[in-house]
């Protein structure tokens, strides 16, 4: 179990590769997080939607639906927020909703129970339950259940990857192709390195569980179209994760976004003129 990319690094070297808070510095990171909330509030002000909809009876977690207007069903982008599975919420994570609404696309942003209150297995279950809710109940909320695209940033990219993987859909009563396309941003696809950095104080993973929760190590019976995006100035670990997983997926493209870091790259999803914004709209329209 100990032979994985990066396993030869020291704990300090792994921390440098994956500790993006350390790379950005506390002050800059806090400015980015404040911007997430401000941009999200701006994006959804006056936007039609459904707030605080319960999607998972077992956990009681809720999601927001944005950008539906009652005029037919819209394709939907499900966005899983980042925060290394122990921080942030849907309230900071709807900054792409207005741009997508203007392009005829709805946005769904779920909350999930944060670690350590929930195990990562439970967080993954909730992410998949959110997809199942859109498929089963989307029509009631203006969403097209046959045009579901998933995405997420950082830890949310990992959760998107876990919904892209195969052999979980049947347990939820879903078709194998329920996810039609995906756009993880700075995602984590082989999470075994997490077992040796500070994040594991919250997740408490061993290598065996980490391997079982790694999209790069799971079956992919159907590889949906995907775009793997990562910032040019991201942590080395995140750059390596996308560069390794994209060829493994064999049905996706890799975009390295210039002049962006781990925290600001995802905000480009809310800009229709940016590379990521244009790519996301094209990806959703193609399904």
C-alpha cells in the first residue's frame, strides 16, 4: 500500500506540495475566502431558485438550486465546494450561478457534513445522494435529469471524481451514465498523500481507506467527457494529480490556467469571458 506517487517524499515535502494554505499565506487565503462569499452573494441576488432544499434524509443536508425560471427544464451543473472536506459551505460556492443562468444553465450547490463530524466515506455518500436527488427530483425544480454535469474545486474536485467513477450508481437506483460530463478544478484523485499531511487530523484515513476513496483507483465503466482544470501556480501536488488522472480517464482534456493559484482559479467559473467559464458552458451545452 505504501507505493504511490509521492510516497518517496518526506512529510515536509508532501506538506509543501499539498498545503495550499501554507503556500498562499493566511492573509491572502482569507481574502480569497471572503471573495468567494461576496461573489456568491452578488451572483445570486435576485436570481430565481430554490434555497435550502433537503436532498438526503439520512444526514439532513441541503442544497440550493439557482437559475431556473419555470420556462422548461435546464441542464444542470452540480458544484461541490472545496475546503479539504472540513471547511466552507454552499453559501460561499454559488459564484458561477448568474453567469450560467444567463447561458440557460441551472446550478445546484449542495452542502455536505464536514469532517471530522462525518467520515470521508459518508461525505462521498452524500455527494452521490445529491446527484441522485437531481436525477429523481430535478424536474420538479426546473432541472433536466438527463443533462447532469458535475464539478468542484479541490476537495470538491475529489467528490466530483467520486461521482464520475463507476459501480455506485446501481445502489442509488441510477443509470450508469447519470453523470453526463464533469469539470473538476484542482481536484484530488489519488488521496493517499493526504494520510501524511495535516488534513488527516480531520479525516483520520489510513492508506487502505484512502485508496478505496480515490477516483484514480476506482473502476470507470463509462468515461464521461471531462475537463480537468488546474491553476498554473497551484500546489505541486494538485498539478501532479490532474496531470496523472487526465490520461488515466482517457475521455477528457487538461487545462492549466495561466496566472491563477489554487484559490482564485475557481472564481473563473463565474466569468463567461474566461477560459474556464467558456469551457464550462461549452461542456454543459454539449451533453
